[in-house]
C-alpha cells in the first residue's frame, strides 16, 4: 500500500468513528428521554429567540427557542417549531409539558 492509500484509510476511519460516536450519543439521549415521565408544570413564557446558522453556501438553518419560567423559578429553554414559536408570546402563563429535555407542548 502506498502512503496516500494509508492516509486516506486513516482519514475515512476517523470520520466513521466520529459519525458512529455521534449516533451512539444521540441514541443514548433519545432512550433517556423516553424513560422519563411526562412532566406538567405551571410556567410563564420569559423569552423567545431565533437562531440562524449560515451554512457554507447553503441556505441558512433557522431554529426557534422559547424560554419558560416554572412555578419554582427555574428557567428552561426548549427548541420549538416555527408554528409553535409564532403561536406563543412572552408573558403568557399556562401549563408546560416536557419529557426529559423534550418540549411536549404549552397550553395557555
């Protein structure tokens, strides 16, 4: 084998290890969230924000987040869909539903 072939093999192996590690980590987080009970708590919307990530030559990726203050004073931020983001307003009070670190809904 030539030096270039070995280098290419090492680079491909490293990339495969990174992808596999990310998949395993995602799977662990997913399983941990599934094991959590559905939690319902009284909360108020503290803030909303939009995060725009510019890809290299690709169209930007836009993510929406809402921050809630629970009745115990804990602030929790969750990613939400664009539709949910548009529906929710700062200052609204209601019932927050979550499971692990997953947002499951907010009812005013």
